[in-house]
């Protein structure tokens, strides 16, 4: 079985270690037994606050995107490893808009779609003034936020991210993976949505449309490093024919505090223990 990793970051992004260069990624892939690798560029066409930087993310610099494309396309592996181009970008709203324009999507092999921040929803327009993980208890904004979340109910948030991801998958065929999806609820937990109050059977029912959409469109479900709390979600996704792919979301080769390329191995082991089948992208 060929081993693939479709989520490896590149030194041009500030969040990635300076040694995430093509020769080093090539070497590391070879050591890990990986035969095909997608080297991703973070790509955010615009930030929620309309500026160049917001929370942990940065607006794309066009010249950096060009340099990234030139470098990855012209690289020749010393080990016969296949290199693919792609971006990690954000899901923006329930209509399924994503944070990279179609003309830029046409230039890459794949889009890894992430929920990096709350999406814009009909009952709760996106508020870029605050990012909950950067707020503290007792902060007046976070108290107001908690009340809004309670009033809408956790199920509304799950329904909204399901609708948003399905729409993005149907509209943008370059979307090939949903990044660090794990049990599907990480972004909502970061935004203090009490998803653990939703019983397993209700949660599974709410998420089934996304599972079916991923299976039908050959979009892979990424298993990343965060702890999985809701195994029922993954078990149902497997039953509905979803395929999975492990990745360390590598920002480091192997010497970082987390997000190491080498984490691929332990995540594949976790998938094997859970009986989650591997999927591959047909490029
Ligand atoms: Zn990053
Ligand atoms: Zn990433």
C-alpha cells in the first residue's frame, strides 16, 4: 500500500519551521515510507477583519504564492516521491464559499479545507472583533458570546458547519480533504459551543449529510493530532463509506513540540486501531 500525506507545510509560511524545505521534506518522506506528498501553502484571500493579519492567520502575498508554485513544480525528488501542490484555506460561510478564488484553485492540485474560525451563518453573522481562544473568562465579550451560543443551541452550529462543508465540496472540485477533521467538532469546541451536550445518536444524525457528501465526492477525512472525543462520529462515517487519511499537519520535520511530519506514523496506527480505511486522491 502506498503511503501518502496530503498536508505538509512549507518554510515560506511563517508558522512552519525554516527547515521545511523541499530537500528536507523529500528526505523525511523517504524515511517515513511516504510515496506521495502534498506540500501546502496557507492561502487566505481575505481576513475576517479585512486586514492583513487576524488571530493566527495572514492574508496571502501573491508573490509568495508564485514562488511556492515555481519551487514545488520544479523540484525533482531524489527518491521517486511524487510532490503535489495545494493550499490549506478556510471555509467561510454556510453557502460554502472558501478563502481562495477559483482562478487560484485552477493552478494547484488540491485544496485542503479547514475550519480555522467560526463561519458566517444566517442566525449569527461572523464577528471578527474577537477570537474566543484569545479571550479570557469574565471578559464581557466572551460572556455575551456564551449567551448567543446558548440561545442558538449547539445543534444549530453543527447543522451549519455540515451545510457549509457540503456546499463547498459540491461547488469546488479541488477540495480533496477536510483538514484535521478528527471528530468534526474542534472549531466549535474552540468557540465554546457545548457540543458534548449533544447525544451521540443526534450528533451522528446531524453529521450524516456531510459523511454521505464526502463519500460520494471522494473527499478524504483527515485524522490529525488532536484527541478524539466522539468515536461514534468516526464509526458512522466509516459505515457510510468515508475514507480517511492520517497527517501530522507538519509544521516541523520531527523536532517540534507538536505538528511533526513524523506524527504521521502514530496517526496511521490510531487509524488502524479504529479500523478506519485509508483513502487516496485520484489526481
Ligand atoms: Zn500553519
Ligand atoms: Zn495545516
